[in-house]
C-alpha cells in the first residue's frame, strides 16, 4: 500500500485485502432499515452509542467502545480547536486521528465545482446542469445544504 498517495491510504489502510464475504475494498456498510434488539434498553444503548454496534458512528464506536477493550484510550476534542487538540496530547499519545469523511466530501464538492465552472465557460460545451449554477431548478437547495460552496463564499 506504500505506493499510494496519502489521500488513498486514508481510505484503504487496514483493509488491504477485500472483504471475504462481499469482495468490498472498504469495510462494507450494511444497508438496512431494520435491526433486532434484545429489549428497549438494548436499542437505547445502541442508538445512544453506549453499546458498540453497527448502527452508526463507526469511528465513534471504534474509539469509544472497541479500542478500550484492548487497553487503548481515546480523548475526544473539537478538531477545529488547535488549543483543545494540543491540550489533549499526553506523554503516551501515539496518534492523532481526524475524521476524514468531511475532508473527502469537502474535496469532492470543491472538485465538482471546479469542473462545473470550467465546463460552463468552455466554448465547446452547450449545457452544464449542476445545482451550484443559478439557473438549475435545485439551486436554492444547493445553497441551503452547501452554503460553504455558494459562489459568494467559495474559497479558491
């Protein structure tokens, strides 16, 4: 895996071999709407992340529930607050982990916007349909759900 760039390694390190049941490159996400619980407390514990499970919060479950079973402690901080991050570093700190999903989504959105902008200005392209464009019927929803990518706020 060392031949891959950092961005690729973020997604695939630890899952070098495909999942034996599904051949998925990444750990599979089970698409289901139904779960079986032992009782109402079991359900409350799962959804409250007090009990490890595959409902949601994979990273949270790993750091808060699974790793402590192996003697590995985690400290949760606001990753956007450098003082908080630095304050959480202890003599035995081995890693600082920042959830990558938001970074990946931000990069996807930024890259898509660059492609849209390029294509919209290209003389050989007759039409571009993307919600970031003001003439798109879903433009208002785009501005509502992705305000950080609104053209007036877009960072270049």
